C-alpha cells in the first residue's frame, strides 16, 4: 500500500487531521487508557507474537494502558516481565496499574529514562538468556530520544525490536492547548535518523511500514539484526 504514493499521501493527510481530535487518546486496552493508534497496536501485537520476547521495557508509562497491553500479551505467551520507566507517574495512574488484574505482572522503575543509574537498575533485571524488546515513548524531543536510543539499544536482543514511537511528531506542530517542546525538526524521527547513521545494528522493518496506512510510528519499528542478516 505504501507504494501507492497518492493513497499514502491521502492517508497521511487524514492522519494529521485526526490529531486535531485527539484520535490517539480515544482508546483503552482492558479498561486502561492506551495512547496509541489501533493500527500500531496491531503492529506491536504481531511483533510480540512473532518474536516472543521474555522482557519488554517501555520508557514513558503515561496512563498505563500500554503496560497492561504488554502484560496481557506476555501472559498469553506463557509469561515474561514488563518493566516501565517513568520520571513522574501520577499517583492515580500508579494505583490503577496496581489494582488492575494484570498489575502484578508489571514493574515500574521511577526515574528519568536517560539516567544511567536507571539503566543500570534495568540491566540488573535482565538475565543473559532473556529476549529483550524496548519501546521508547517518553519525552519526544530529539536530544532525549537520541540519548535513549544510545542507552537502550544495547539491551535489545538480536532479532528483537527497538520501537521509536511518535515519529509522526516531525510532521505536527503541537497545538496550543497541549504545548510540547518537540515538533518538526526536533522529534523522534530526527533522533532515529541520527541513530541509524551511527549504528548499523538496527534496520527499519519496511514490511511493517508498507502495511501500516495510519501510524504514529512510521519508520520507528527497528529490528536488531542477527549475525546472519
């Protein structure tokens, strides 16, 4: 579908317009707010099912729906660990996570995702034989995401994924009602470009891109290459 330039352009325009209506804030997973577009949820589900990670790390917990999604997938696959890193988890969201039926499957590390001490604490929770997937979805400014990429990329197991969320931010001027420090030229996409220019261990999964008509994460699904790739 992505090869159809006219179709892709129309879909992109609709996607950009949809953010005027907070389209990514409309959804819940098992009762928890999940700030993702449904097509990206399907892509994440395919990745988790096919790659069978034993540890999923997400930076940026927000309202918690994504952690519950990962935990439900991991339990379906027979177990595993889900770790969220959050610099300022609101008390009400922490309570909702703790009270959720999948809350016992989660661990929260409080602190900045770019704090080396936080990364060390995370490394201590990963066993040598774990298969590790990482999702970056916290502060979306260029410098922050690039720092995350450099810190978390070594944790990702060959064959697993490093997901850079909200590359779409490079195409959106943040609305006045929700000001953000990131935007065109200062986004996860520019950070991804800089990272891939300095690291050849990852490649964009173009197969996912090709079938995602509406996505916030285009070009952000990075697979760590195996020695045989």
